[in-house]
């Protein structure tokens, strides 16, 4: 006979109601009790009947994470942060990918509502706050990673994207660069904020900013964008490129080097995020560091705080500051 809740309770030295709370409402238990029950479950190989349990409890012990583009390395870091907090609190976590598709994003939210998750963390494409506020009415709390309008039920975790764009622009100006090309996606608010920061930096300097749209913010987009650059006469090319993320910047870097254009001598290059690949290339990439793992942890902690006290207003979180990481793609190789 498979182990039961009573067996787990006996091994853990707790009551059956404590085991039930661990399965249904883990946030009400202390860390020590959660650990004892978790260890007993693992030792016995106890597997709860999720369908029956959810019908009895009227809820699940699951949280959901809706990503904008799961294939980008930044979102791997962010996901690990959310997952570590969720699992540490005794929650399970489901993942989905909107793939920069508004309709798919809507269906992902619908799916998690149907599965009665207790909370949702989302890095959105569009304005999802009205929908999330309606979910709050049925007990599903949410955290948005990114800027939102003030909400009485939805929390947000912010990064200073505009400040990061400003840092990138100020750095390029300090190097004497005056023809700056920005590669971004206007459908993504964070990309627009990075562009706004760049424009803040160059205002009144005499430098120009040209914008080229890239659809998916992926390496292939950078390769394609740089194909156009290499067809231009040398005096018509930008002398600097600021990409809305590192993967686009790395695509640009690859294409420029393939065509004999020197980085940074001919064109300086700045990315955004500081993913691992940024420092691993032939020419290490100057970038704006965005701490994906820490942001994910902050979002997870905010959601668990909301679930522990559903009557409280959404927690206020301090925006994560931007940090410029200077490498060879803008300043060249430094003598040791």
C-alpha cells in the first residue's frame, strides 16, 4: 500500500493537518515544519493525488511564471530566481512562454486560471494589469516584472531600464561616438525605456540616434541588422551600436567581424543584460548589467508575501539599479 498523509505525519513528527497545510497552504507553516514534512515525503516516496486534493481544498499549491521569451538567456536566470524562492516556500512552479505573442500571452493566463494556480508572475508583452486585477477578485494574486500603472492588487518588480540606456549613451559619448544606432523592439516597453535613456544622454550633445526595429531581440536579428550596416559606405555607418539586449549585440558583433569591420575601432558596441555569453566572445561585450536571478527572487518573494496576507496591499519594491560593465567592445584591449 502506498504511503498516506498519516504515514508522512508520523515520520515527520507532526499532525496530519500540518501535512495537509504543507500540501495546500505551505506559506502558513514555519521553515522547520516545512523541512520536516518535505524530508518525510521524500523518504517515503509519498505522491499526493493532486486532482482529488485540489477538489477538496478548492485550490492548488502551484504558482505560474509567464515569460516573454523563454529562449533568451536572461529569462533562464530570472526563472531560476523565481523557482528557488517558490520551492523554498514549498510551492510548485509552472512555466509558460508567450513568445512575444499577445494572444498566446492571454491564453497562458487563461490556462493558469483554469488550473487554479494561487499566484502568477509575468514578464508581459502588453498591459495585463486589468486582467490580473480581475484574477485578484477570485483569489489569484500577481506580480508583474516591469513597469505598471498603480494597482491596488497587483505588485511589480522594476529595473531602471531608462537609467541603463542613459549609462550606455553617456559612455559612448565619452568615447567620442556621435552616430549611434539603436536596435530594439518598440512593442516591448523595456526596449522603449532603454531607447529613452539613450536619448536622454545625447540630448544637446550634437550626437544623433537612429533607430532600427528588430522583431525578436535574438541573435539572428543582430546578424540581419549588421548585414545592412556592412553595405553602407564607411562614412555613412554608425560609429556606435547600442542593442536592446546582449543577444542582438552578439549577432551584430559576429557579422561585423565576419566582414572585416573592427570592434571597437570602427564601431563601438554596447549590449544589455550581461548574460554569460557577453564576456565569453572573441571581443568581450560592454553591457548594462540587469541581475535576472535577483529580480526573479524579488518577484517570487513579493508574490509569497501577498499570498501570506491576502488583505494587505501589494508590497512596494525598490527598483533594481543599472550598472554599466565596460569591456573591449567599446574601449579595446587594455594592456595588463
